[in-house]
């Protein structure tokens, strides 16, 4: 780093002081505490990964976490193994039977989604749990394996202190409407396009 | 779920069989294994959270992880506490002194960023570590606390088996060019706009 002259430092200080004032005023306006319905959607990476990062954060604060995998039964082995370190503070339910193009059996997919949703409702009712991750629920909804009306209604009727995260691309508009926080993961550049294969620790 | 008639099930099966064929062919083309430079940027939530989710995945596979926090020293307490469960398999370096609008001192910010970058280089050189998270490095680059040329060059020259994740909004074009995987987190809907405040387990 080169020498920083006094004028530049002073300008920086003023700019940051103004920014801090705006920031503080914004924070002061926010007073509501509530369990959030969070949706991570879009074609990019990081939808489920961010949900598991949130689980880590919750666990760090001593809370319990529930996970229901709606579709990709065979994935997330790394996260699952890591979360086992936290013992019974993480409840993990894998109901999906792999990607839907792996099973090629509609009736089986629907039955698996219905079982998963039942597990989800049970975890959402468990008052010792602070966060429930409904992993790839959007896929199950997109293929109409589950009725969106019932799902949206149950999520809106969740306990006031329960946070829920729904992941998967193509989130239904009705779910976005019910959500408090929606992030779209956008694909800017992907290593698969350069011939790099799925690797342990990155994709699974 | 209503009755599913046989025609619908057969159509579904055909569609999914075609999709699986495409999927399998795509997977077969990807043969390269390499440590990735991953950039999570954009104004939405989940940039750092997804990086910590990736840490969890790596840890689940028995790997070691390094974290350098460039800016928000006071945040990520939840993740930090949770990752302490993994003992010395996680190396955590907090060099930032809070948001830059908190310190209002350019010289101090630059010095902190330089110390953090030095720690980052040390972790990247440690062959026992499989993933290094450079949290909010984009912020340090944006304010020119660190020279982008040097940073991009060092990241491109990383060990072939090392994955690096850089987070923070406004990633510099030069970094995007060097990256293998870039995801932009887009803000679709945010609970702060509805007056909900930053909550334990969600924002920190």
C-alpha cells in the first residue's frame, strides 16, 4: 500500500461517518422479531448450501435444527456427516429417492413427497426446534407431487418463533408471496461448462 | 393426491427417461478435477452463509478448512462457535475490525486488510487445508485496501487441489475472470423492508 495522504483519509472518514448514520437509523426502525420463511431459489449454486450454513449458525447459538430432504436422497452426504457431530441437536430425514429423472416412477415420487411432507409437519410442530430446512421442496411442488395450497398454508401457520428455509429452483409464486426473505441464486459462471466434474466437498 | 392414470404415469416415465439420458451424457463429458476458485457475490443474502455451508461439506469429508474474515469482525459468531466443535480442523482468523463505516479510519482498515491477506496466503500454503474461505474479501478489494492484481494472481497460482471461496458484494471483474464458479445472490424480497430486525441465528 502506498502512502495515504491526509485529505483522502479525511474524505474517507466523512463518507463512512455519513454511511454509519444512515445505517444506524435504518437499524433503529427495525423492531419486529419473527420466525422467517426463507426461500432460496434460482438456477445458481448455493441454495441448499446456504441453508446448511444457516443451520450451522443456529447450532452455534445452541438451537436445534430439523432437515427434510424432499428429492435428492443420495446427496448432501458431506453435510449430513458433519452435522452428525452435533448429535441429537440435528434431526435429519431423507425421504426423497433421488432425482425424479432417476426414479421414472410418478406414483413412487408422489408417495415419497407425501411422506417427506408429513415428516416436515412433525418437525415444524416440535417446539425444541428453531429451524427447519425443507430441502428441494420446490422441486416436489413444481412437479405437483404436493398441493401448493396446503404447503403454503401450513408454512404461513408456522409457530411464531420457527424459521423455515425452502430450497430448490422454480419456486412457485404462491410460496414467494408467503415468504419473508427470498434470494435468487443466479448462475454467472460454472465450472461444469469448462469440463470440470462434480467433486467431493464441492458438489456432494 | 388424486388417482394417477396410467397414461400420465407413462408420459412421466418417458420424459424422465429422456432427461436421465441427457443428464448421464453430460456427466460423462466432465472429467477434470481441480481446486475451484468460487466467488459468491451480489446484493442478496447467503454469500457467506453458502461458503460456511461448503465448509460443513468439506468437514463432513474429513478435510480441514481455513477461514479469514476480512471485514466484519463482530459477525458470524454463530458459525464460529459451531465450527469450534470440529476443533483444529477449522482454522479461523478474524482480522477485520468491523464494517468499514464503523471504523472510519482508512489507514487502520488498510492495515487490517493487509494482515488478513497475509494470513490468507499462509492458510492457502498449508497443504493440510482443502478449502479456504476469504470472507468479505470483495469489500476489501472494492475499497482498494488491497491491490486486485496481487490478489488475483495469488488466487490463480493456488495449489491445484485447493478450493477457495471469496465472498462479498461488488466482486471486481478481474476476480470474476479468474474464478471457476461465480454465483450472484439476488435480492428478491427482504424482511428488513417489513420492519423485521436482525435476529440471532439468521443474521448473526
